[in-house]
């Protein structure tokens, strides 16, 4: 029995080292190196090339290296008999809380605008917002969304949460699926932390933006295909949205020709809101691998019918 590491970008050495130092008894292979296919029972993947899973007849579980699993569902060689797990990791959670909080403050205090003024040697004080001036609405109240909502609420922000099924979280006003419009009309900083599913693909579009109060701001840290890019640009150019911080794109790296790069009100980061730390994540993969080997239920298993 062994684990196979598959990443399209080939960055597996840190992961292999983490296995070596934390669980040297477990056999691990990089899929680019020769390996005995029949020994593989678990695949640990991040944006894997499609079509590989069917080559492994004894494969039982596909584990994501991160919180998201959309790229596993997109692979036609993933089938319903395989188990799927995702990462729920304290570092991934605090990194996301900190990143979203940083983007909220950068927006409130106009820090991106001062950055552009610096390039013009322009000394100019601009109006800024205080906590009482904004309501942050978080779409997606899973592990990352709920933790981020709590972290912002503890700091004194007014926070709303929207999710498929209603969640009870102290200090947060929550809305369920059918109440999307009620949630949107009260939100002026919209944070997207939804899982990517057929239901949420393209959800950040012109119609949704038009339901937010005029001049709302978007912080998008979920998955590229949630957002219809042209709709965002049009909504910003019409003044319905005042700008956006975007960390995720349908194709990454973002094409150098994308109109997002040159837009003064769109602030781009390279999918860095919360990056899995191999040292931290490998510990839970080892636990799950041992559970798999001893036929116990896995931790952080994804409901492959629900899609998250
Ligand atoms: C990052 O995008 C993750 O899914 O962990």
C-alpha cells in the first residue's frame, strides 16, 4: 500500500520531505517517477492532470492537498466508488481569516489608492471608512467562511453569512439559500468563500451585483469560475461596484492580457490567500491513510453527491 502525489505543477518535493520526516514507514511516490501502480491506494492531489485515476486499480481514496476539491470532480477518471477527502487545517483557516481581514482594512482605509498615488508622487488625503460604515457579507459558511466571519465579528465588524442551509453562529446574522436577496441588500463588502459546484458556478454576476447596495466591494477568495469577469468590470465601470480584490481566476496564472491587470479598481493577488503547508497537512493525511488501511471512516470526507 502506498500514496501517490500528483500535481500538474510538479511541486511535490516539499510534500515528499514532509512524509519522510513524519511517516518514513509510508511509501510515497511522485507520479512522474517510476512507481508500482498496483501498490497505490491513496492519491494526494492538487490540480492533477486528468485521466490518471483509472490507471490505479487498487486506488481507494483521492485526497486534496487543499480545502477545495472542485478540480477532483472535474476529472472524468474520478468515479463514485472512490472516497474523497479535503483538508481542514488550522493554518489554512487562520491564513484565510488574516487575508480577508487584511483586504477589508485595505479597502476601508483606501490603501490601494495610496499605493497608486505614490507612483504619481501625489500627496493627497482621501476620505476613509470606519467599521460602523460597512456590513460584511460572507457567501459560503463552511469551515473557512464561518471562521472568517467569527474572526471579523470578534474585531467589531457587522458580519452576515449566507449558505445553502442556515447556520447558527454567535454574533453573525445568517441567511439560508432562499434568502439570498435579503442578504445581498444589506451587504456592502461581499466576501466569496463558496465551494465551486454546478450551482455556484458563475454566481458572482451582473444580476447578483445589482442586488447589492450601490458602490459595494467584492473580496473573492474562493474559485475563479464563481465570477463572471466581464460582469464585474461592467458593474465597476457603471459605479454599481466600487472595486474588487480577487485572488482566484478560472485560468491560473492569470493571462497577461486579462483586462483585470490594468484595471485601477481591481486588485489582484496570485491565489495566495491561504496556501496549504505540507508540514501541517501531511499529519492529517497520515492519520487518514492509517484509517483507510484499517478500514475506519475517514476524516474530512467530502460528500461526493453534494459536491463539497
Ligand atoms: C486553496 O485554494 C485550497 O483549496 O486550499
